[in-house]
């Protein structure tokens, strides 16, 4: 099913041209990091797909739609990779090009991956990067012609866990937020996501890398995002509100996608 999804995306991007730029996620020191001599590792496979591991400097890659197509919506994309690597092309750039072709401003988030050797508290690092990404997008919304009330988060696999964590842990800022920018996404798009860390449902590799091989039950509950609100339990169904119609109108005829996209206006109540 994943291969079918990527085949459809490949067909969609063949005629799409978008303006792109890469910006550092942070100006100055990267929070919660430890100085290191390690270098980022980029691997390109035979089919041209790119995987990134050992991220040191998180970034946002911006895909701007043509001016005549821009509709004010924005999506921050979190590639998957089990919290070990990022599938940055197939679950990042390729998807962003499609969204930009539809008039949605897309951002591929190269977020840091949990690693005790280069960060002080590895379990909060992906969420810190996601929070800062949505903060940055809303701060610079006028520059990119974005409606600050139409900013969503999208994630694939473990990137879906990053996205759903942002969508259910937004009340506690893990980054400086003096301007009090809203850190809650207006909608989430979760593609074959890791959502739960409970023993019966978790993708063990993702859980182990984020919170360790022997986490406490409190820690498991904290990062099992379906327990954070009623949001997840109510959204495993076909396409919902008009809030996400700008995206879903392009996909609503693809029934295989409906099985993987859990979307709803983010009216999430989180503890």
C-alpha cells in the first residue's frame, strides 16, 4: 500500500515546479543540544530516494506555490524513519511538491532524532523542533502569504508520532515563546502513523529510540497520544470538516488513502 501511495505521488509531481528554500530552524544555538564532532549522514539509494540520519542542525525546507495558486493554507511535513532516520524525499520533498502544486505552502521539517550523545534530553527533542517549526511558520506567515488559522502538521510513520505529539501536547511549550504564538496545529494529517506507545500497539523500535527500552508506565502513557484527548478516537473515519477541504478535495477519490489519513480540525483538548 505504501508503494502505491508513492507511485501516485510520483505521478503528481512530474509536472510540478515550486520555489524552494532551506532555512535553519533556529537562529544561534540549537536548544537541548550537546556540542559534538558528529556529522549528519545523508544516504541516497539506487532509486534516488534520500535518507538522513544523525541530524545536527534542524531545518525547514520551504515549498512555495505559484502566486496565482496560493490559498493561504500551510502544512509542515514530518518524514518518518523510526526515530532513527528521516525518509526525506519520499515522505518529505515529494509530498511537499504535490501540496505546493495544489496551492498549499509546504514545509519539510528536518527534525533531530533522539540521541543521548548529542542532546541533553532526547525524548523531548522532536517535539521541540516541531513546536519551533509551527511557531516560525506563524511568525513569518505574512512573508509566505499564509493564514495563521490554516496551519497544519503532517507526519508519516514515526513522523506521524511527532505530528500527533505536537497536536496533543501543545499547551506546554518546550521552547521559548515570549510572543505567545499558538503552538497548536489547526489540523493533522497522519499517514500510517505511530500514535500509541502501549505494548500491544506500539512500533517498538520507535518507542525504544524515543523513550528507552524500559520506559515507565507513566512515560508510555505520556507519549501514547490517543490517551491525551478524545481526538484520535473520533477521527478514524473518512474525510471530515471543510477545514481540510483544500487538501482532501484532491485525495477524496482515492479510497486507499482514506485508510491512512486521519484528519480533523484540531479542536483538541489536552491535559
